[in-house]
C-alpha cells in the first residue's frame, strides 16, 4: 500500500474540499431527474456504508423503497428495480463488475458511482451505464477511508441532497486531534456495542467495518430502540467488558439521554452527538468513525492501512462468484 492510515486521516478535509469544487462542475441534474421507482444500492466492504446513506437519502426524496444489497444479493433478487446504483471505489472487484453487468442488462436506470474517471472505466463497463466519478485526493491504504467520505458526498450530489454542507475544516477539528479521535469521544474496551439513531445506520456500518477488518476489537451494531427488545440483558451480563457508543442526531437527544441514564453502572458509555444539522450528521460522523480506528491502531502499535495479509486473502478477494457457482446468473430470472 502507498498510504498509511495516518495519512488517510490527514487527507479527510482535502477530500471534502475536492468534493465541494466538483459538485459545482458535475452537472448531474439531468441524470438525477431520470432516477425513480424502487431502487437498489449495491456495494461490498467499506462501500456498504455509502449504500446505506444513499438508500436513506433516496427514500426521503423519491418516497420509494430503496434496498441495500451486496452484488450476490442483487444477482439473486427477483425484484424489478427502477434505479440501480453500483457503488465501488475502483470498480475492479469481480463482484462489483458482476453487479454492473446485471444492472446494465436490465431495464432500470443503471448508475456506477466510483472514484475512477469515466475514461478509466469505459474499457470494463458498457455505455448502458451512467458513470459518476466522485473525486478524492490520492489513494487509500487497506482500509477504505477517503473513498467512503468521497463516495458518500458524491451519492448526495447524485441524489440532489447536497445543499447546506458544513465546513469540512470545522468538522475535522471537532473530532480529530493530532490525527486521533479526541479523548472525550473515545472508548477503551475491546467489545463495543454501537447504538444508532434512525438516520445514522451508515456510520454504524462504517465503524463496524473498520474495526472488524482491522482486527482491533469486536463491534455489534443495533438501532437505539432495539436495545430495549432483549439486548439489554446481554449488555447487563457483559457490562464490565463492554463499551457502549451512541451515534446521535440532535432530534433524538431526549431518547439518547434516557437510554444512557438507564445503562448498568459498570458500562462505559460515550455519545457522538453531531455538531451540524441532522441532515448532515451521517456524513459528519464518518470523521470520528475513521479517527476511532486511528486511536485503536495507535494503542495497538499497528498501521491498519498496511496490515499483514494472510496468503489466501488475495485469492479470496478476487474469486469470481460465477466461476464457483456457475448458475448464479440463471437464478435471477
């Protein structure tokens, strides 16, 4: 890898500013106007967090259902979608290419959202696919960081939901100190229960992906209210070894306070309250999510941007589903 995780964190503000310049030049209005109907947002790995943000924004604007699917789930889905957006940083993974081919072969309005330019992608994608290329400075290391931020912002522009963005320098300064998460927002225990208010599932998915891919703890994510449907018993049994992190939008503050006040006294609890309006909280809180991993990595003395990868990892990553399950495409119809 050619970028450390420390360098990834240092570039978050630059990625946000690159998007600010790009959104004024992208001219996506005509494409946005052609979207509609039930939608599928298709992604894997770190891009799943982007898909959750985009699906929520789509449902708010079009008032149509939006599904978040992995490429294999999309390949097996019998649903006739009106819009399909395939989200991938480089569009080089065989699963992403599978999803793009299937989207292009259907009747839906098919879009690829990537960090690669259309010129770079045209040799592997058909003209049937609209390509939206969100910018990001430089490359990420092993853990997707700037690509998640860039693609999240790019998705909001594609969906016409990008007005009123906060200042990126203020957002980064609110959460990051010396390249790490500010101390009062951190948690220390290896086992983490991440609760989120309804608009912040994308951040919870991002945090879970980072920590689990880096092997720097164990994360369970749950809607804030789902804690009250039995999970509080498991938390009580493991109170001394569990940290609770609540991702919070402003309008849910009373419920957040009530939930935290009801936790067992041995639980270490932290609330990440977004400083900006609720509409931008799903983007703002991607910053502390990225910085959280930086703090965990610093404590462990490792660089999650350049991990030791076991020999079978690359082969697993590059496996083509159609090669090992040859009739997977036939099941679609």
